């Protein structure tokens, strides 16, 4: 059994991972007869990809790699449809530049659903210890993985602290901070906006600005920072930096709240650090979107 990584270019083909997930396929491009599975080719990128996919066998492990040190899922190869006659695009023809569609040399897989996010809108952000570092792996469409790399990726996928939303381009942070600024009582009973807009929208001397400034029931200033991923030690350091600025300007007690996405299961070092004074409260948010027909 060998292990492989196939790149899913969500930036170029939005929705591609959703298709691969649903159809239980991964794929590479280079449509025939312009590019052939056999024979010579001057296209080095195709030659590299071809050299990899022709070595893949049924039963091998597959990792779907995404932009930003992330993966979709891990699966097992069940069949191969990579030859020229089997071309079946997972990206349909949309322009003259893609007369036969794209990503049509398919590798059929069975996703391992015993771990990792169960829906394609959630993916795994690989920690540094599990990331691919070699340019031959990071910058190629298809590459082989060492067994140790594969094991580290699987371990990362099993830890839901590494799960995050697929679409980082959607600014959940801004959406959540705007919501909290408008409805602070939903975050905590008794919270209210700071009535002084100059304070609420203040930019500090290092040109940074906290997401939301509130006041609690006791009149204590509350600094709220929003992150759409699992909190890190650097996030806590950032919040405490804002708290220190507020305390220097106004004196007295200042509270800090870090509102975060991702899993409720937090890294132990983050939980310990958040309880160190000055304490930073950690609050998870979730976003739900619904659609309904109108008539």
C-alpha cells in the first residue's frame, strides 16, 4: 500500500471539492488527445503528474490537498479511470479555452468517514508537524507521500481542533464582529456598545484595532476579538495587547473575550494560557445559513 496526494484547485474551480466529495473521485486535468497518457510530451507539468498517477494502484491511500496547508479528506483508491478513453471531466466545459472540460482523469475513491469533518464545507487545517514542506510535493498536482507523512496527516484529521470552514475568503470574522457590535447581549447578558464612537472605533498607536469595544453591566470595558479558526497563543497575545492599551488609557479593570470558530475542543496550551491573568474568556460561535423558496 502506497500513499498519494492530489491537489484540488478550489481557487481556480470553485465547488470542485464538493463534486469530488459527492462523487467519490479525485482527478487531474490535461485532456486528450492534446495530452496523452502514453508517449513523449514537452509539458513538464503533465509529465510529472502522469508519472505519479500511473503508479497509483487500487487499495492505495489518497489525500486531497487544498490551498493553505489544508486537506479535504483521506480515502482509499477503488478504481482508476485515467487513460485517454476514460476522460470524464469533473469541471464541465465553460469556455473555448476548455473544450473538453477539466479535471477528467479520475481516480475513484472511498472516503474514510470514521474521522475528519463529515461535510465538504469543513476541512482540515494541517498543523506544522503534518504539513508538506518539499517543493516537489507542495507545488505539484500529484505527488507521493511517505508513510510517516500520511500517518501525521491522518492524526491531524482525527483532531477536530484542526477543522475549519472551507471558505476563508468569506469573512466570518467581520460578519461576527458586526453582529456582536449590533447585538452584544447575544454574546453575554448585560453587554452594551460603548457609546463613545471615538473610543469604539479607536485605532491604537501601532495601527491595530480590536474588533469590538463593549461595556458590561458593571461598566467595565470589554475588548472583543473575533477569529474564524480555533484560537492560538498568538490570538490570546493579541487580545491582551488590546486590553493593555485600554487599561493604559482609562485605568481600572478591563475584560477580554476571544470569540472563535472551529472546534470547542481547544488545545491544552491555549486553555491554560487563557486562564492566566489577565483572563481572556473563550467563546465559540457557529454560523447557520438557510434558504427557502418564496411564492
